[in-house]
């Protein structure tokens, strides 16, 4: 029970790679939002329903980890792939967001009402930084550079509702995609690579935790024998 719970806890603390930024450059963000609460419910009833829903989702996902046999070997590609599949199944059965979906939802809520592109991109940078994401490809600098080019051409700040000027920015982003070798049709592959990277990182941490626990038990047992 305790180990299954720990596995689920780890699976919710997903490590995110450059794939998120790749998606942001390649295609418009798909936003994920919760459905509105049914009308007529009082505050306490709404909170209770939310608690029950979260509890049910957690227990469903936990049940997946209880039934699956996990091999804690981050150096074995088969073990990493199998763990990634378990994580995916647990999320799907439990109705949980993946990390990239949570980030997309965060982007939506944080950028609502931002009228200009520069503030929007700076907000994306802040979100990335706070979530510990790395921009290994330098995509942010490239996007800001593209914005500079467009704003220099239109001689004013670029607003998000300026469709004509936004088309110019999209064209510049397409150049960035080409330079980085990013294609829209490859996005599912980036997601799969992200899941495997996440799974490997979590198995590495779980292996470290297991070894530390064994060492602690060994020292404790040795103290009793002495």
C-alpha cells in the first residue's frame, strides 16, 4: 500500500522537458479547463463534490499501481517503457491531467486578458522558470527575436488580436520550427519521448529512495545485533 501510494505520488510530480516549449512554438496551445459546477449547489456541497471526485480519481489511479509489477531499473529501456505505460494507464483511468496538460491549463489561466504578445511570451517564460523547465534549444530567445522583427516592421507593439500582424509572427515562428527541426506531425513523438524521459527520471529517484531505505534498515538491524 505505502509503496503504491509513493509511486502514484511520484507520477504526479512529472519532470518536463523541452517538448512543452516545442509544442508552444509549433502549434497554438490547446487549453484544458474544468466544466462549470452544476447550478444550484451551495459552497459546502461544491467543496464536498470536489473532494469526493479527487478522492475517487486518486484511488482509481492507486489501484493501477497496486496491480502492476514495477521493475525499478532506470537503465533498462524495457522497464522504463513499461513504467511509462503504467503511468499513462493510471492517468487515463483516473481522469488525471498529464504534466503538459497541466502546463497548458496554467498558461490559459495565467494569460487570459493579456493583450500584447510580448507580455504573453514573458509570462510563458515565468511559468517555465517556476516549474523548473529548461529551454535547452533556446526557443524563448528565438521567439522574442521573431517578435522584435515583427514589431520593428509594424512600428508598434504587437497585439494578440491583430490578425494581420500575428500572421507575420506565425511566419517567423515557422522559420524557427524549420531551424529546430520541429514538425507538427511529430508532436505525438515528442510527447512519447517526454513520457519516457519522465518515467526514467522517476525510476532513478525511486531506486535512490529504495537504496537509502535499505541502507537505513541495514544500519538499524546492525545496531540491534550489536
